[in-house]
C-alpha cells in the first residue's frame, strides 16, 4: 500500500520478503529473518564450541507465521552448512495452548539444544514445560517473546540463563538505556530501541532533505549514513540502507538472561559480558 502511494515506510519487521520484492519505498532497519536464524544457530554453536562441547543434533520449533518460517529457514540452512543433524523440525500454530506434544517429541529426539522461534505466550509455555519436565538442554530463543520484561515476569527463575538472538540491546547504548529505565521502570527492549532508531532515521532523512515531501524523504533515506543517536543501539552502530532498503550495517546479537534483564554476550565484537553455558562462564 505504501509502495503504491509513494510513501516511505521504515519497519523493524524481520520477514525476508519485506526487502526482497524490489520495493523502492520500503526500508528495513533490522536484519532479515533468515539472517537472524543463521545467527541464532551460529552464535549458539560458537558458544558451545568455546565451552568445549560439540553439537551434532539440534531441534527447531517455530510458529507458522512469516516471522517463524523465515527464521526457521535461516536455522535450517545454517545447520545444514555446518553438517549438524536436525532431529526435530516442527512448526506449530501461533497461540498454541498445549505444548506437551512438542515437548515430548523434543525429549525423544536426542537434541543437544533447542531453537524455539516464538512470541511471548508460546515462549512461556515452551520454557516452563521444558524446565518442569527436567529437560535441561540449552534453549536459544528467536527474539520476540524471549527478550521482553514479561518473559522474566512469567517464568521467574526459569528465565535465568536463557539465550536469544536480538536486533538490539540496551547495554550497547547505556546512557539512553538508563534514561529509559528511569522513566518506564523496565529495561529498554530491542523493539523499543529499533523503533526509536527507525524514527530517528526518518527524522534525520527529513533534516537532510529539508522537506517532509515523501519523495524527497525517500531519496534521503536511500542515501542515509547515520551513526549517532538511537542508531548507536543497533548492532553495527549505524543505519545505512542498501539498494534493497535493508540496513546493511546491522547484525544480530545474542543476549542472555541475567537476573532481571538480558545482557549482550555474543559475538565477541559486541559482547558486554561473557556467556554462561551449562552454568559455567565461557571465556
């Protein structure tokens, strides 16, 4: 709709199709879903390797929307490239109410780690069921429900140590994160940070264009190279869109729950703390 209207749209959504159709007015601040999926796998196995554990078998669980399927594809492709066997590859409907069949399949699969890609309610059900059934394999979330305050509120101690990929993290921009927490009483989520960066990009484009004319703003966005303000909280520290409208400098990070909020633990170039793997720090 916005493409036909000639109005620039700046989004934080992950789905690959957003910047895969040749649109000229659509801009994606965060990496694509398949990139998130690949990072979810590569980062987790990188941490495991540093901890001395070789991963041969994994499980992928994902909700069946564009977000879930795109990210699962990235996971699948990364595992295939690494020669790791996917012993469980299971889609489920968004808003699932009974995860017992999924958990039973996971238990029987022999997977050494699980990669669930879920929104909040699904993530709470999955993690709670795993922990209550004493299934203690590492769980690496796919952003969304795994990295918001309600995840901790809903799971309590079960949240501790859970890893997840993220599009941004407050500890990458501590000054603004502290102001946010003081005002709202909770840590700044990656959604809040990326949306702020997206709006900041629009503001910078309008300043650059000296206009609010949609075409002029679109052209300014297409040539934007902004590395200040909220863009500093996006891994890579900048917003610079490529010919397809994708932020070329952005990359996912991996965060891990420590106490009341997640902290950035991977990759090393972005990490603020070392990851914990099976209860032990990984240096």
